[in-house]
């Protein structure tokens, strides 16, 4: 029994003091357990809010996620304050620690802090939304999630790209999403200079229109973008619908059809 009492007595071991507050092992354990429960409750509440309430509203997915994220962090902030007070830690005693944290944010944590602030701006100004097809920093993909610190893209090849939110404030962003759920797909072609430009352009356009894919509306357009000693350069713009993997399959089908039609007419790729 004495050993058992000694074991339980360990939780009363004083680790350090903050102002007038004494922090023991038991205090830290209670803080840890309560924090884990708080994280779980905040996540469950956010998921239920998104699944059962916001999806029944007329808000788009980006606004739903913004509201869910704000509720998540509000619950964490309020819950953490309540937990600290209930375990007997006075938050006013952490004034010096807050000052040190401010210095840390000014130096080592400034990028994280900047990304979080940029994330709030992205959520409210909404320059990009979930489902948009964007290009940023040489990466092109569909926006599948907008988080507090970063935005997640899914490329046509199925890869996931994590983009820090600060880039949406400091860099140029190309957003192809301007027609509801449709996104633009650009197909480059380079043809040997043995045929008339209009003839090549017409052949590419006919090949694109011959494909049975749905959602080719508005119809494809073919642009003559340049010429050099190597050949003529064209770019076809096609509006497609569907998830990234479906668009990748559509792109493959369109490219094969164009190459087949051009070969039948004796038009060689440069």
C-alpha cells in the first residue's frame, strides 16, 4: 500500500511555478488529457457541422469549409482557455511567455504566422474556391481543400500538392475556373511547316469536336501561337467537367485523336 501511495504521490511532484501557480505532474497530465479530448471534440463538431448543417444550406463548398474551420479554431481557443483555468493555471501569468512567443513569431515563426494570416484572407476574399482549376508556382491542379496554413491541390496525374497560403498573396495565381464546374484544358501542338496554317488549324478543331466526351461546351478553340524554323505552334482550348483523373483520361483521348487525324492528312508533328 505504501508503494501504491508513493506511485500516486508522484503526480503531486512540483515541476515549476509560473507566478503564483504551481505546476505539478498531475497538472500536466490533466492538461494533456483535456487537450486531446478538446481536439477530438473540435474535429467531430467541425465534421458534423459540415455534413449535417452546412451541406443543407445554399452555400458553396468553399464557404462551408471556411465556416467549419472558423468554428473549429473558435472551439479550440475557448476550450483551451477553459481548460487552463480549470486545472488551476492563471493565463495572466503567461505574460512573459506571450512576449517571448511574440519575439519567436517575429523571427523563426514568421512564415507560419504569415501563412495563417494569408489563409484567413484567402478564406474570406475567396480568390480561389474548392473545385477551381488553378496554376500557381508552376503547379496546376484542382483545389480540394483550403486550410488555415496551406491549400491542397490535386493534379491531373493524381498527385497532391501542398501550397503555403502566403503564395496566394505574394504570387500570381492563374484561375481557370470561370464557368461554374467547368475548367479549361490547354493542349499544345507543334506541326512541321509543310501545310497551310488554316488547314492545320481546321484539322485540329475537327479532331477535337469528333470526340464523344460530354461537357465540351463551349466548343473547343484552336489558336495559332507562333512559328519558327522547327514548325508551327498551336494551342487548343477545351472546356471539360469532372474530377482530375477523368480530365486526364479525356486529355489522353483528345491528344490521340488529334494525332491520328493529323497523320491521316500527312501532317507531321515537329
